[in-house]
């Protein structure tokens, strides 16, 4: 592959199902450093490079299995490639909600029409993807409107679906601790090691839908993340829907009242 094309691919976070580069990992490492502007000193570069190589091999193995139909989503190297999973979780996750603060009860709209798919981006209700700095903490002072409180949804995907369909984007927290989430690229994210109760990262559900036939395995929540447009699907992830509250997507859902 032409070095300029490889650099572009690395910048965009693109990876094939089973990457086959003509260059060695050392060359890829140098291109990745340049693309993500990583100025290490001599003491740090050695172990950062070792972490990056380990992550790269994990991604390549996953994508080989993905091409064989063993996974429903692909992974790709991105700007978090030189971080261990523990370091990544400490830096980018850490969702916290104010203690002893309970929202109002959610009342469903009884006669509302619930479509099979929704994407609030198409209606202009979703702001551009941002790139957070550090862990994401809930702070009412950062609300986009004059928030007077919030409504808690029941811990049910059915209630979350009704809320998204009738009200708009809904704030949720998910379990994002797995390396597969760190390097997610595309497809419907289903991770067997995800917890449905222990959530550690705040995101926004902006819609839902299905790929191909409308079966349980093909349903997804369309989720906006805050790790920049080079992560995932231009900053978004499709998370498995109606599969036992996968990754805790409905465990702590809420929306503000104004």
C-alpha cells in the first residue's frame, strides 16, 4: 500500500476484515505516531509501542474472526491504540451521576405510534460529535437548555424505545470497559463480556433500527459517543437492541425537563 494511502487509512480509523499490509508493524507504528501526533520521549516510546502492537494484533485477530462470521462488528486501530485497556477506562470512562438525586416518573404516551426505526439526526435534532477530554461526568450546569429536572425511565428497552420514538434523543449510560468497545469500528456491537448492570460511560441514544431482516440479532440502538468522529462510525455505534438490556443500555436512561 502506498504510504500516503496507509496514512490516510490510519487517520480515518479504517481497517479491512483481515488487514494485509506490505509494511512491517514498525513502519505502521511510525505512521500511526505521525497521524496522531504522539511525541514520546525515549523512556516512554518503548512500552507505548509494545502496547500499540499488542492492540493491533488483537484487532487483526478479531477482524479475521469477523470475516468468518464469528462477530457482528468490526474493530479498527484508532487514537487510543497506545493505551492499555485499564488506562483507557481510567481516562475516558468513569460515568458518575449525582448521588441522592432521583428523577420524576416516566409516563408512557398510550396511543403514540411507534415506528420500526428512528434516526433523530435526519430531523436535525442531534448536534455534531464532540471529542471529550477526560472522563464524562454528569453536570447540570452544562445542560444545553434551562433544565429544571429529569425523568427516569424504567429499566426496560421497551420503555426506552417508546421514549426515543416519541420524545427524541435519550441520555443513557453503558458498560464500555471492554477492549472491543475501545476499538469498535462498525456493525452491531454485541459483546458477551458486557454487563447489563455495571455502567461506566455516558452516551446518547439518537435512534434505533435493524439491519437486513427484522430479527432480534439484527436490531440495534443508534448511539452517539463523545470520543471524536474518528472513533466508530463517524463517532457513532450501533449497539445490540432487545437482547436482555445488552451493556446496560436501559439501566440508567433519562431525559431532562425544561
